[in-house]
C-alpha cells in the first residue's frame, strides 16, 4: 500500500497516490503514456536520447533524501506522480471559504476556473523542454549538459503532475486537455504554446541561464500561489514541484554568475577596467557585461508579461474562490479575504507612470509580480558581488517594470530600462543599448562550441564551485558514447 511518502515503483508509472487501486486513472495515464514518450522522442533533447545521464530521481517525497542519483537514459527516466504528504486537518487558507476543510474534489462551480489554471500551468512545462531541445549540441561542459537534462526531465515530470490532476478530477474534458498538452508546440505558427515567453527561442546557453533564472522563477511564484490552494491535491502537487523547481533556479543563478565571473577574470588578466570597451572584452572570448545586462533586460521583461494584467478580475475570482492564493499566504498576517484592502499599483495614466491604490483583490497579479521582482533581485545582488570582488566598476540591475512590455499597463508605451518614457524616435535610437542586437546574438552564438571532455569548460564560463551530488571536478556527468 502506498503510504503517501514512499513511491511505488512497481508499475509503469511510479507514484505515491495509490494508482494501483485507482484503475480508471491508471488506465487513463497508461493510455496517455505512449503519446508522452513519442513527444519526448520528437521534442525532447535532440541528439542525446541514448546518452547515459547522471540524473536524480525522486524515490520519496520526504524532504530528507528524496533524490537518488544514477545514470539513466532520458527516455527511460522514471516520470511519476508525486504529491507532498497531506497535512492533517488542513483548511482553506483564504477567500470566502476560509476556514472550511480543504477540498479533496473540485467543487462544481469552480471546475472551469480550476481546469483553466491547470492547463495553463501544464502547458509551460513541455514548452520549456521544446525551447531548450537544441542546447545539448553546444553545452559548455558535461556538468552543464547534465543540468540541462535534469531540468528537462523534471519539466517533463511537471507535465505528468498536471496531467494526473486533469485526468483524475476532470473526466473526459481532462483527458482531452491532456492530449492537447502533447499537441501544442513552442513557437509553432498554428498550434503555439499558450503564453508568450514560452514561444520564444532559447538559442544559446546565456539565454538558457537567463530563462531558468527569470522564467522558471515565474513558475516558482505561480506554484507557490497554487500550493496555497483550497483544492488539496493541487496544493500537495505544487509543494512537491517546488522542491524540484529550486534546482532550476540554482542552474540559472549559478549559470549567469559563472559567466559574469569568467568575464571579470578575463578582463582582470588582460588589464581591462572599462566594462564598456566591448571590442576589447570580446577579443578575450568572453561575454561583455553590457551584453549580459541587455539579456537581463530582455528575459526579465518577457517574464513580467507572464503575470498578466496588473488589474484582473480573474485573479480576484480565483482568490475569492479559494483556488489560487498569494505568495506565502500562510505567512501573511491579514484577514486573507482582502474585501476592504487596497494595494499600490503602478499605472500608466495620460502617458505618465503613477502609483495608484486599487482594491487589493483585483491587484493580485501585481502583488505576485512584486514578490517575483523582490525574489529576482537577490541573485542580481550576488552577481554584482562577483563584479565588485574583481574590482570592475559595473553593476547589473533589473530594468523598470514599464520597460519592453507587451501585456498590461505599459504595453501601450515605450520606456527605457530606468523607466523614463520615450517617444518612438527615442525608443528606436536607444533600442540597441537596451536589448540584445543581432550582432550581440551573433557574438554569443559564435562562442557556443560544445565542450565534452570531463572536467573541461568553455572559455566563456567559469567552472562551478562544487559538483552535483558532491562529485569531483572531472566526473563524467554524461556518457555520450556508450
Ligand atoms: Fe516546471
Ligand atoms: Fe522549472
């Protein structure tokens, strides 16, 4: 019998949800499984399906020791259904049902809203695998290659997590949505993924690190908000996903940090102190700091769009219903109903950026976005420490939230990274200084040569401080040719 902690590995689908006793859902998932494997072969990491990758697999949802490391071929990875342990006596933490017992089934009136949220979250998971599928060919080391694949298989598992909820709780409609999740394709003209940032290309490794730093962090914020849900199976699902998500953000933060470190090191060795001397820095074969800043500007602004409109009745409805909470709802000290509360929101009024107090319920997207910005600022501070330590006078910064937006209040205006509103001519003149240009991207691409010898690293990125699973520096994280 599953005990809710240890994972049953006997069947086709590892799980701690008692799938053996739930024949209907087991059959639905087993029917879905071949399509998933086909999708993984077609759209998963290109060129490495036969490689042995040193991956962690969850064997328990106990916070201590849930990960087991071993060599696996990715198509044989044990994708499973893993929920964090139930919290006894859990009640709905917010909204108009606050204090009622958490739901084990979806209330009829909320089915449509809940299904929509699961599908949107589910769609991002395979999308990022598709976006990253060509990166293996240019990995700067076996260590990085392994980290890419770890992120990829876990995003695959996150798709399983959402598909389980759809199939268990949403009947025929859930099964249809599960099929659709395998049918859409990132960047496809006719059947794209649902959200903008998940249809962008991830053409190089700096983009990958920025994506995992910023865009996976949007995923973290959404999962945190859904982990508060009154629908207990969703809460438990998201709580376990968050343990995996932490590694994705680690890959992003340390990835960018190692690029910054290598650039600073090369500048110092060459006696270059002016970070703005781009030609001199590029002559060293490293990525200049102003270009890294432009990549920050791009990925941060694309990710902000994922939070949706600042003022949103959908967000208010989901909160009121007890379906999607706030970041760390359980740690917040207010009435958790927000009926009379207000929240400050930056708005675009008459061509100017002004702060307005709006009803807190309608500003929940904004609030989650503010929490994201604060969370994202942490890593930028740590990157700047690396630059400072090297004695180089340059600091990376998050751009203003009005910069380069396609959704929400600021979609109608142009602003520079400092938040100064620009007219069309000023934007056109400044664009090349704000966002990566074709030349910048070509330069980055020119550095993307694979390094596949154990313990060696491409010249544009520093080695990591420590190995995965405490492995030594020359560990063969991926056995490419078996
Ligand atoms: Fe994910
Ligand atoms: Fe992720």
